[in-house]
């Protein structure tokens, strides 16, 4: 072991086999050398950490360099592993319950975690723990006790900021931010810096919200008095915390700090939500201008025209409706798309033999909904074909192309979106693939989809994208799991032509719970990558059943799993959907959102309680809530054409039907498609102008004439087509001939 200048350092080294079974440990000598004898394994995970001790009162900390973990493959009977270690110091994370009780590491909330970032870095960027292969959190020792203190080992003499996953009353489990007035925290080598987490977070979050609120107001947003009231209460509480906390008066400091965080995070959520409501008018509505002309191309003036939006370009999808009845209820509510059971392993369980599983998609199509093909390539045990698990990376690439081509070609008339690669970060869990392998597989899959259904947009689906690497583990097959952000950046760098970044947001399952401010900022973080965003999985648990969470602990730890706002109820689920759908729809770069699942599963599991329908197949309030939102984002109205035959309105993107009464009393109708961001100027006339036969009347289809055409095509000026007139003449002559022949025979 040596530091970055080549000087030997002392530290502890522990070694595990490639399955994380602990084998042994030792301390290096004064020259930095260590020697371990262990049973033979396919590979080893070696962890080193400082052994230098620094005392702060009755607390003891290891502070000298950053801990580091390294996976190495077996190359022979002897293995030499050298570490170059970054000089480090320790931040003592002093945390407290809302009642002011100090929280030792053993008493931390379930799933508690934290991330260290370079000052000014985005939470979408890698944490320093990930960069340096550190544990997410380290520890110190309390003298005369078996309890440990939570510690962040940070690079020495380097300004850093912290994000900590923590429960906040009335808000729920979220991330709190600490940046020391924007200057960061600096610790010298072998130093220990005590940080009162709640107080420091209160200071940071309060300052950042004032900046956010001022920016909103400068841009012309207006807000309700409730936000001002919460902000005022937070400011008063912060003044109290600033008096009490520096003096160590914890009994007064901590309640005041929690009050700041509760009020400021609620104010941030509400400000984001109200700003989103105002953004919808700007980002989603567009000006529409339509000129109505008669069959001769003459503008129809003073005509009352009704316009009704009949479809949305925005995807309102749902995962796995199991019956036509469910699909019909959701379709009537406004959901226009759905996904169903068509996992890669099920569609292609045998090489070259495709089971497209139409029986599962039939209820969706029958209900008039489109298909989000969410289950494309997925390199995950159980969800990919068994025969593919033995393939090389090159063979997987070829298979991905062929699969995506075949399934999109088969369903292309019904598809609205295709998932070209689902959760690529999972591939490292059980296959020896590199990041470049994943890039190549993604490229092949996207190419296959584009060949199979050129009109269908694609997405690549990721989870744990924002602050997610706080929870990213070391892998037993590769040196580390590349974070999903790292995989995404590699795909972007090589210009893989997928259309959407798919982002998953589960409140309380798989990934940390989040507040609406964090949800908004996560969307914003991925808006600048040249791709649109599809919120591919959105979910909130309405029941909080006693299933096991990823940490292996019961969800019943209510100090941590206290839910969002009102907790785990139908009402909280519906409200969370109202906020998240509004924020998602307000962004000009989002293309849709898919709620999963449709129904609570019959058995307990991760998604129990998150369905739009409960276990008795009854719709939860969320269906009416989201349906009401979609209805409010659907345009209809009436207007009278002016002297040029023109009417205008502002509407949402999608199909519209226009109906009116012509001056001669006949009905007129047309359909148009309004595109978001398009010019949306149309000249229309009834399709019957070009299609009528002697027995026809105007139909309900449209003939759309590109603006600024002022007259109808030549073929539409006659009341009847030429062939119809000719046929009528022939029939007339034939009729006269038969008449006289009959007369002659009767004589």
C-alpha cells in the first residue's frame, strides 16, 4: 500500500472470495506490505482501509487515506495486488431523530446512505465513493461502547458536498443536501470534521430554495400564499437553529432544523408543482389555425365550427392490464397505451421460434389502446432466453438485432414505443460483459427496431439514475458495476440512435423514495443529452404491506418508511400521481409516462399495493385522478370562421375532428393532426368534395389541403366524378333500348 507520492502507508486489508464470503484480514507493515494466504477462488475482492487512529473526545476515527475495494481475477498460485491510496480525512456525520436522539450507525434508518460529491457536481454524476471504489459509508468507534459513528471518508484538502438519504416529517424519505454555504467541506489529511447533518442541511436547503424561488418569480411565475407561509416559517426556524446549534444546544437545535427542512421541502414541492401547472400552457399547448373551404376552394365565412381532440401524442401508458374490462376502464379514463407480458425469454424460449403472445395484447388492442413494447432485450436471469445466457458478446449482439427486428415488425401497426434495451446495468450481475459490449448490443437492438418499425420511437430503460450510485454495490464478476449513468454516457458518446432515455421512479421500492422537488430535478438533469425522456416506470405503494425491501428489512420501520406526505394510502398514491404526472407533462422534452403495475399482484411482492386496481380488481382513486388530469389536458371548443374562413385556438398535440354545417345545410367534417412545436396551419374541406358518387352524401373523413392553397384540386370541382357521369349515360341509353324492345314485344 502506498499513497499517491509513493510513500508506504499502513492499513488493514481484508479479503473475500468472488461471492463475497469473508476469508481473512491483516494489517500491513511499516513498509506498506501485507501478505494473506487464502483458499483458491475464481477471483477475490480485496478491501483496504486506514489503520491510523484519530481521537475526538470519546470518539475514535480511522483517518489517513480513502478506503478502497478492488476485484481481481485469479491468474496463478500467487497474486500480487497493489493499492495507490488517496490521502483522506473523515467527516463525522452527526445525525439525530426528530426528538433529538443521537443516531449511531447501528441505529441508522433502514436503507440509510450518503454520497460525497465534488463541490458543484450534479447528483447525476458519479459520487466520489464510486470513483475511488469506497464503501458508501465508513465508521468510527465510541470508546467503551459497541456503537459506531457514521463517517464519510473524503479526499484531503478538497471541497466536497454531501447528499444524504434521510426521513423528513411530512415529506417522507428523501435526499437532503449539505454544501456549507456553497463553499463545500474541506478536511485535512488525518483530520476529523464534525458535521451536524440536520442543521447543515437546513442551512443549505433554505438557501437553495430562496435562489429557486427568486428565479421562478423573475421568470414570471406566481404562487399561492401557502408557499410564502411555509417559507416564512422555515426562515423563523432557521434563525432559532442558528442561535442554538453552534452552541451545542441539541434539544433546541434539532427540532428547529427539522422544522426548516419540513417547511422548505414542502414549499419546494409545491413551487415545482405550481410552476409545472403554468408550464403546461407554454410547453404543451400550441396555436392552431384552420381555414374551412367549400368544394370549390372558396372560404366559408361565418360558419360555426366545433373542434374536439380525439387522441393524444403524449403517451399515457399502464403496465400489464390483465383483462379487457381493465383496459376498457383505463381507455375511457384517458390512458392510451399499455404494455403486456412478452418477456424476451417467453417470446424466444427456443432459437428462431417466436411466440408473439397475441393473447396477452388482445385486450389492449381491443380497447383501442396502443402498445408500449416495454420488454425488449433484457440481459437478466429469468428474463432472457436460457440459450442466450451461454452466448458470446458478439452472438448476443446479433441476437439482439434479430429479436428487435422481428418483434417490432410483427407489432408495428400497434406500437407506440419500443424498449430496445431494458436495464442494461443488470447485465454485469451474471455475464462477463464489458461496457463496450453493452454499447454494441444496444446499437444492434436499436438498428433492428428501426428496420422492423421505422416509425416507432425507441428508448433504453434505466433505474437508479439520479443519486443512484449511492446505492451501487461492488460486483463479484467485474471490478465494479458500471453505474447506469456511466453506461448511458458511453452510449451517448458513441451516438447510439435511440430516441428516449427511459427513467424509472419508484417511491419506496427498488430505489430510494423521493420528494417532488427531487423528482423534478432528476428529469431536468437528463434533459440536456439530446434525447427526449420517457418516464418508463412510475409507481407508489398505497398499502405498505410487510414485504421485504432490498435491504432485507421489514417495511414496518415507520421511522424511515413513513411514506410521502399522508403515508401509504390510496389518497397519498393518487396525490403523488397528480404531482408527478403534472411535472412530467409540463416538460417539453418528455414523451410519456407509464404507471406500473395495473393491478396488485395476487401474491405479496415488491409491487404489492402499487396497482391502479387493488387485489379485488377495483379501481383505486388514482384512476379517477389521472383520468381527470388527462381530461383537463384535452382540448375542445367552438368558434365561428372569420371573413377569410379561418378560426384559431390553442390546443394540445394529437388528432382533432372538426364538424360544421355547410351553407347548403349539409354536414361538413374534417380531421387534422396537431403537432407539438409545429406550425399547425391547415386548410380543410370535406372529403366528400372529391369522393361523392350519385348516391353518396358527405362523409366524416377529411381532406386536408396544405396551406396556403386557396382552391380545391381540379378533380373536386365537379359534383360527380367523370366516370360516374359516363356510367349514367350508358345506363340511360340501355334503359331507352330495353323500353322500346319491351314495347315492341308487347305488340
